[in-house]
């Protein structure tokens, strides 16, 4: 046994072997070391908060169990603590009396970073925070004591100028070098998926990506679009001339966030891009074939002319969605040719959309649509028909006036060859030249949207991963029903974007996983 050194003897003299238990600092030191608290005062602040929460919980529990005020306060306290991430469920009020200092420590930013695999150790995470590499939403955070609640946890990411982020992106590029591009297609929705408030969370959270998209579209149309999307009236937003640019803008904003904030590169991450009707314009913007400014102006004009084309036929046109019986799609299409040929003069019906093997939309005059729906159900090609509340009979010959206007408008727009294969709604095949694009966009106004055949083309190219951008989940639901074994994901909000970006970052060490970058 060696003799104690001088400094060890000095420390030994300071230890009170009789009173150390009463001071109760062992637990404090364990928490401080485990969660790397740099300021001892932080522990005492959390301790006071714990005391206040427990005291409040005890006071509430003393109230009469039948008192509605007690029920209200129990619910409020449980929801508050759950949203903060202090408790794991809102079912047992007794959890409020068991809150600990460690529960608050686990919400500190460095601890959350470790849980998100952004750092290997808490000490390393603290260093990243102090050096300004981390932001929560749009705000750069440099205080390791920053508490992250459940909602904010999804918005923890690297700042754009971070060298750490650049190294990670560089590593991701190296780790995926030489690997075949994933079998993925990105999809964009058509009209009908719009709702007031869509994309507002992106606008507020991502000023250098989503905000720029909404501002550019707003300026291109002479202001008013952004306010209509975020705070307008649903009846006004669903008008064709407003819904089309609104959906296109919101969809592109979601894509730009992934591109700017998380390194998504459409030319590397996808094989094909598709859009349903209006969504084809979105796909062309996404694939760098057309500018956003030109696209929103074109779809605004497209919506206006579609409405104007049947202005003298108000109440005399219709669209109807048909549920197709199993293996009857081909029979239904043949029957539609016969029905159309036998309609009275002045009446019209056409197949507007073939959305899947079990869903077809028909369009035309009211009498023509009604007659076709009745005959197709009588012949047992369709199980039932549902009238659609639309302002015009899209994708039929009644839209010829709109097609003529679009033909003139597209002549003055610069269109390039897409950076990925964009599948045409008309041919169900990729564009082969930039010159073909305006021609097909004009035809699309009056032609059938061959969505089912477009998806079938992708399946023939070994696509089994579909990423659906934009508001609504119509396209995703169609795919899940038609191809239940395929991977179908939706990106409709900031939460979805972060979920998929984090999923990618967590799998960056697995070269067999598809990459965003």
C-alpha cells in the first residue's frame, strides 16, 4: 500500500465521512456526469421544476375525484408534460408525481442529438452545439441547455453552413459511389388535393427554400396566391384557376426543402418523375425542364381557360368516378367507344382518367355521363358511379378551346430536356425530346390521363419505390391498393420531410439502402 500524495491528503481532509449522506449530492453528481451538465445551476433549476410539478400534482389530487375542474386540470398537466417530453403517456396522472430531474435532462439538445444519431457521445454533441453547427427549425442554437420538446425534436438538424454537414454529405456521396441508382419514382398530385394552410409550416420553417418558392410563385402571379393558400377561403382556393398553381407551388416547395436542406438530388435519387394531369407540370419543374415562374403562369392560364371553355354550358356538364369490377378495365374501355358513338347529337362522354385497374373517371355532358354510367353498371363492368363536384368536364373534347389557348402560350416558354425521365400522361412513356413536351401538354388538355399505364410502365422498369410529394394522399392510396408489396411514401408536410431525411441519414452506412443524395 502506497502513501497518499499531498493533493490526495488535502482532498481527504475535506471529506466529511459522517455528514456526506445528509448532503445528498451523490445523485446530483451522477446526473451531472451522465448528462454532461456544464452548469451545476441547471441541475438545481430542473430540481425546482420537478418540485413545482409534484407539488401541483399533489394539490390537484386532493380535489374531489368527481370535480370536473380536477379532471380538466389533470388533463392539462398531463398534456403539457407529454408535449414537453417529460412523461411518455397521458394515461396515468400518477406519472406527474414521479417526474425526475433526469426527465428534464433527457430533453436537452445534446441528448436529443445522440438519440438522433447526430453525435456519438454527449460531450461531442455539446461541442457541436457550442460551435454553432445545430439549428432547431430556422433558429441556430448554441446553448447546450436548450430543451427540445416533442414537436421540436423533428426539426433538429445541421445549419446550412456547417462543415460537419458538408463532411456528412461528402461521406454519403462516397458511400453511394458506384452503386446503381435506386428503383424509385417521384409522383405529384393533380387538382382536388388542395386545402387551406397547406405548406404554411414549410414557409415558416425554411426561409431559404420553401419561402423562396412561395414568394416566387406569388410574384409571378401578381401577389395574392400565398395569402390564399395559407389563410384564404376553401371555396375560392378550389376554383380551378387557383387550385392548380397552389398545388404546383406547394409540391415544389416540399421538394425544394429536401433539395436545399438535406441534399436530395432528383437526378441521382430517382429514375422517373410522374404527375397526374396538373402534376405533369410539377414533374417538369422538378426535373428542371421548366421554370417555376413559367409553370405557375401556365397552370393559372390552364385553369382559367378550362373554366371559360364551358362557361355557356353551366349545369350541363359532369364528371363521374367509376369503380371498375375486377379484370373488366379493357371491357369498359371498349364499351366506352361504343357508347360514345351511339350518343344523341350534341351529347358527349369520354374517359378522362384511368387511375388504376379499379378506378376510371369519365367526363362530358351531363346526359352523356349519366347514360354511360348506367350502361357500364348494367353490363357489370362498373360496380358503382360517384358524381364528382368539379367546375368543368376535364380531359374531353369540350376542353378544345383551352387546348388551343395553351398551344399558343407554350410557344413562348423555354422548355429543356428533363434531368430524369418524365412520363407523359398522354403516351404513358417518357419524353424523348424537349420539342415533344409542349405538344403532349396541349394534347393532355383533351386526352385521357393514362395514369394506370404510366405506373405500369414504371413497374416494367423495375420501379418498386414511390415517393409521393404534395398535398393529399390520393396517389399513394391508389398505389397501395394496386401494388401492396411496393414501398409507397408520402411527403405532405414538414414532419414527413424530416422523417424521410432522418431515415436516410440513419441508413447512410448501409450501401444497399436507397439514398436521397
